[in-house]
C-alpha cells in the first residue's frame, strides 16, 4: 500500500482524536460514517478556537446553517481501536457563501484519509444561501493565508 507523507503546515488547526470502541466496526477499524461525525466536530472547534466564532451561536442565535453540499473522501489506511489520529483542517477555496475545505487524517506523518467538502452558508429562516459576513470571511482568509503551504491538489470544489 502506497503511503503518502503528510506534515501539517505551520499554524494549521489540528486536533487529536482517540479511536474508541464506539467508532469501530466488528473488525476493530473505524466505521466510515464515524469519520464524518469527527469532521463536523473538528469544524465546530475550528470556528470557535481558531476563528473566534461560537458555532452554536451562529446557528441558534444568528440563524445561519452550514450544510454540506459536496463531500468526497479517499480512504487510504484504516484506523484501529486504541490509536490516536490527528485531524487537520485546511481551507481550499472561499466563495460568496461557500467554503471548500480539506480535512486530512494522519498518524505518525502518514496520511490515512483525505476528505474534501464544501459547505454553503444559508439562512435558517429563508433556507437560501447568504453571503458570508465580512468578519467571518476575514478570519477564514487570514487562516488560509497562514496555512498556504499545505499539500493540496489543484482541484477546486467551489
């Protein structure tokens, strides 16, 4: 199996996740839908801890939603119960109301999977896409510039 090395760029938002029994199938490897729950948790933490925006407040207070409109994932190496993986979030493209990100799962600098996803910012009241507020856009653009050394493909999803 080909192993791709991955070292997060300096300043990239990375979190450790312990692989638990509840994440795994009977073979002891992560059952793929559980990765998507991990990804959403990483995104929520990124909004709060990196960008300074309370994700819950954006949804319940400001009435914004962030549905996924596109997801693709390349699974390369399985993760097993008892391991601790790292998840790194990188910004690929910022649209008017969309955000394309990559989440890379890695362990010991070896990439295990790469997910690419696009979210669309929408009003929960009108159910229509809305432009990203300037303060949020500014923080995301700043993060993208700080982590620009990332190992991303040329493919843009937005």
